[in-house]
């Protein structure tokens, strides 16, 4: 639930005619794609209004706080999904309201609901604090990277800086012609380009996928290979990179693979992600799907420190990255705990 001014920066609309009034504790459901989580309980405002396109309900006979916790859970999404049918397109589902109303939702007595809701609220507050902490750590990490890897800001003594184009520091090859269809339960470790956006950070030390596919040796990773996606949805998204610190991993298609003996791959990954990411975004081409060519990346100039300073910087950044990953895992565990509790409460 948001104030209009929070979303748009100013008050939109001159009249409340046709809008639905809501109060604290009102449940609001979308009439489309409800199963994707388009539902909420107003716990922010004493009074408000929403579009007539939404359905609104007063919560009576049960805990508002508990329903507010449940309605944003995966359990609620499945509850709503079971009362939907395919709409105008495959990705749109319409609610069968009679079916939805007939579905049972099992609740303990009101006193127990309040106790459970209090615990879940505290757990949600803990998750929120952890999210803020992780965001602050990531911001701190970005600041450290930009400081240590910028000649004008680096506070390390006796660092010797060199400047050159990426193309003069190494060479590029394309990934193997494989896709999601080649994923298997067993086989050789395997990295897909899309996982650079969702699974991996600047440095890869473990791999989540495997494949039974057999490819030429050139497509197997060497320690220090830097992976850059060749396509993405936005120019900002495509300006990312990951350094593989594991040999023998099969590197799939839609990846530019950079190999160098002149610069530590981890340093290159940090530079690509945080120093020259804007340069990569500017050379990306396309609208609905954005592409970037290795030949264009090769032209980008970077400044990089001497080998001894690179080792020192890598150790510092690895320590910070380990802290970030530990806190992210803690956040993931807390979220899974809440989702598991919510799933068990309503069956």
C-alpha cells in the first residue's frame, strides 16, 4: 500500500468519484493475476481509497495481522492460483470468484492467531532489518571497489597504475552452443549466461548446474576466465561480469569469455561491474533484447594496478564479498523459515 505521492511524486487526480474507500485492515485483491501476489492488507493508513478495479473486503472474525502475513506468502499465491483460469494470454489468469470463495482456509482460534501473528510480525521485522543490512553492505562494497580500483581515489601506497584497452590485455571467445535444454542431474559443471544475472556474483567459486553434453576443450573454463553476457533485457543489466575460479566448467552460449595472462580475472570482473559498467551500457545495442559485441568491449580503456597490488585488493574484496554472501544466506534462511511456517499454518 502506497500514498499516491510516494509513487508519482505528486497527487494525481482531482476527484475521488468512483473510487473505493478503504480503512485499516481492509483486504484488497486484484481481479487479474491475483496468483502473482497482487493482493494486500492495508496496515499503513487509517483511511484511503483504491481503484474500483480492485475487490475490497473487511476482515472480521480473524486476526488482521495474520491475514496480512499470509496474503503475501507463496501459500496464498497457490491458494489464489487454484481459483483461476487462463485469460486472454498464457501469462494472464482470471479469478473464478465463486471457486475462490468456496475454498477453505483453516485457522486456529483467535487467541492463537494473535500469538502466531505476533511471532510472524517479529520475524518479518527481522527479515526487513536483514534486507536493509545486506543492502548497506552491498553499497559499502561498491564504494570500496570504486575507491581501490580508481587511480584518483585509491588510498593504497606505492600502487603502480597502467592504462590499456581490454583487447590488448587478453582475447575473447564465444561460449559453447548449449542452452537450458542441456541441463542434467549429473555430468560436468555448467554455467548459463542468464545465471550471471540471478545466481552468481563478481567471482564464481561454486557452480549450481551440470550437463551431460560434450564440447570442445576450448569451452571448458580456465581459472580466471571472465564471463560477460552477450544479451540481456536492458543495457544496464548487460553490463555485468563474473570471474570463474574453477577449471573445467563448461561455459554455454550467449557468453563472451575473456582470457588474460596480464590481469587477474577477479580484478577485471570488479572493474567491468563497477568501474566501466557505464561504458558497456553505452555500447549495448537493441531495444527489446540488448546485445553487446566483444569487439566493442575490446575498445574500452581501463586503468589497472600492478600484480602485487592486485593480489592485495583481491584479498580485501574477497573478505567483504564473503561477509555479503554470508548475510545473504542468513536472509534466505529467514525467508524460507517464514514461508515454511506460513505453509504449515494454513493446512
